[in-house]
């Protein structure tokens, strides 16, 4: 009989009793055959699974986006406060050098019959050497009228704006970073002339108007009792004194606002007459200047219904300009983030009632006369707010809550 070699492996259909060898493609008896299609389905996502993932990602983005936006705005608000701190340092350097704070406007001027004083330079221009902008300050010819009659809009008085051919046009168009709040978006325009002057978000406190009789009317306030002395644009002389030293702030420099924010006007003519457009970029004519309490000033402003487009479009549109309507100063009367008002014939006596305003949520940054910066909520009580605008009123409770 022939001998045959032993066959290696296991008989077909039987599993080895030892070891772990499993043949490729082998299956248990009765187990259905797995197709290639079934294997591929297990390696991917179904349409429903993808939709669920997309939905979850969308929810997370919706939850995180407001937090990211708040963080960014918080950073912008902090930068805005830092700008004011730099301005405060500049004011004190100016005071150390000249023993006074800068007045609202200077220069040869070209006063108009209406008293707008358009040919003057602002206190912000005077401050340039003290905020590390000496080359820019040196480029300005302060002996020339700031404005000329070239390129003005039809709504502005002759001489109210600066044209591209003006000898100071390049300086006027130079952006000064610390004069701009990063929260306030703006676009360059020719509201203040074809030179397209660079804008500014900050305005100096000139105090209460000359005709104000105080908070309750029981006494007359000192004239223009703020920190930035208001110059009558019809003359080169400050109205209340030729200098403004820090020791004149008898209410305390930490309790008196020197500079605050004001949004830059971006409103078109159509925007100004749109009832849904923000009031911080509109100005209402509130009648004639007369002796009033601060509360009556506000009541007159709140019920006024005549919008004068000539008064708000220049707001913040030229840091170099001392023109009253450029609003580089403000009378400390209106509530924060409220409508702007003006009194007919009152431009030269500080009754262009510009509202302190900002693009921050719920208030404005304010630079105190001691150089500190605080965020003041728009919900602040008005007597406290008015007291913070007065340097020598001896009002009680004149502290930021």
C-alpha cells in the first residue's frame, strides 16, 4: 500500500482546536456572508449624522459669537479709555509748561456776523506737542486762518471749512490715532471741506452755558464753569478768565470731568429726517438762548421737533477746527447718549448743547481733571451728572457712582 503524506491544515468546514489562525473570508456555519457594501457603510457618516453635526456646530457658533463680540468691544472700550488717559497726560504736560489748560480755540480767526468764529484752531491742535505729535504741530501755520471759503458745502457758512488748497490742508487731513475711539466707525467725507479733515471722538468740557442759572435755579453758576475755557469766537478773549489752572477746580479734580466722548457724525440728509435714526447724530433747535435752569434746558430740548441738519453733520469732523459746530467742546447739560440741541444765536456763548455719546453699550468714557478715566453709565442721575461738569459749584454728591 502506498503511503501518502499527512495533509496539513484542518479539514474544510472545521475550526482548529488550538492556536488563533483564522482564514481570510472564513465565517461560522450559518453566518450570513458579509458584502463589501456593508463594510463601506460602516466606515462613513450618514446624511442624518452630518446634519446633526452641522446643527451642533451652528449652535456652538451662535453661543460663542456674542461672547467674542463682547470681548472685542471690551478691548475697544479699554483702548478708548487709554486714548483719554494719553490726552489727560497731555493736558497736564501742557499745564506744567504754560501754567494753564488750553482754551477752546485760538488763532487769528475770521469771525462771521453770526459769531461762528470759523477761522480758529481747536484746543486739540494746541495739545499736539504734548501728546507726542510735535512734527504735526510744527507743520501747522497757526498764523493763518484755519478755514477758507473753498469747497464748502452749501449748508455751511463761507469760511467754515478747509479746502484741499489750504496751506494747512495736509495737517488737517492727518489722522491722530489717540483722537479716535476704535468703537466708533466712520468714513472720510467732505462735511468740513475738500481737504477731508481727519475726525475726532473727544470733546472738552466747557461747563454750563453762560445763561444757565444752576441745577435748581437758586443761584447763578459761574460762567462756563468747566475745565476747557470757552473762547468767544467774536473776540480772542476767553470769557471767564484768560487762564484755567488746576487749583481753580475747587470741587476737586477727581470730581470734575475734563474731556468725554462724542460720536462722529456719519448721517446723511436722509438719515437726519429718519425717525428711526439715532438721535446722537441729530440736532434739534430748542428756541432762543435765555436764562434757564439746566433742567429747563433739557425739557426745551426734549420737546423740540425742528431738526437743523446744519448743526450735526460737522460734529467731530475736524480735530483741527475751533468752529463751534465741529463740536470739539460741549456744554455739560444733556444726558449721555441723548439728542443734541442748540439754541438760536447761542453758538458763541456755549449753548450748542452737544450730547456726550459713544458706540459703547450704556455709557461713555470720561477723563477727569486729575487724569483718571471712568466709564459713566447713561443711567446716572442728572443732578450728579451736572455736578460732575462744574469745577466750582460745591454741589453735594458730585462723585461717579
